C-alpha cells in the first residue's frame, strides 16, 4: 500500500500512491512546478470546458485517486495566480483529504471575480500540500489552566 522511506540526512520521506482514473490518461498527475515549491499543482479533468459564472461554485474533478500514509493529510489550496488574476479560489480552503479516502480527488472552486471564467481540460486549478497529522488524545476536565489572556478573543490582543 504506502510505505515510509528514509532518505539520507534524517529527513522523513513519505510515499503517496496515485491511481489515474480511466479516461484521464491525458491529464497530468499532480506535480511541483519548481524545485522548492511546497505544493503540487492539480489539473482539471473536465470532459468539456466548464464555465464558472461570477458567484458560482462547482466541483471540478482531477482524474486521480490516491493513498497516503496514516500520519499525512492532503490540503487543497487555491492557486495564487488564478485568485489574483480572475478571482478564482477554493471554498472550504484548505480542504482536507484524509488518509483513508480513496475516491477521486475533486476541487471545489468558486468565482469571486466579475467575469465568467472557463476551466479547460488539463488546466492547473489548485495546489495540494501534504501535512503531518499529530496523534492527539482529548481529555475532558472540570477546569482549564489559567492564562493571562483568559477568554479574551476576536481582537482582544489588539490586532
């Protein structure tokens, strides 16, 4: 299934398996666009061009499914260029893909711009970053430890 590799230098390397879904042989699998990029660009696997009207949202397929180690999650985030130039962004951002999900990865896009935007097959639509998920144990208590801030929130710190 998935395995954890140990490269030189003590850096943990995680292997994520990708399965191209039938009919999407022409759609690029996720890939980094530069050596130091944090995210892997995702490409649209739409059967025909999809137009997003201003204010409209649609779920866009990517043409692949994946399997990753249990201590990872994948986060789907907007591409800055689409957001800046066209007002195209991701809802539920960052969207989380859990390690046990095996269905097609899809991206929920919204057009916050003022013009219709057409999504073509193969177009880069979002980016995917992988993050470690810590093991957390929740404990119910009767009292919480005190802090100087206390319950102050929503601008309480002066920001």
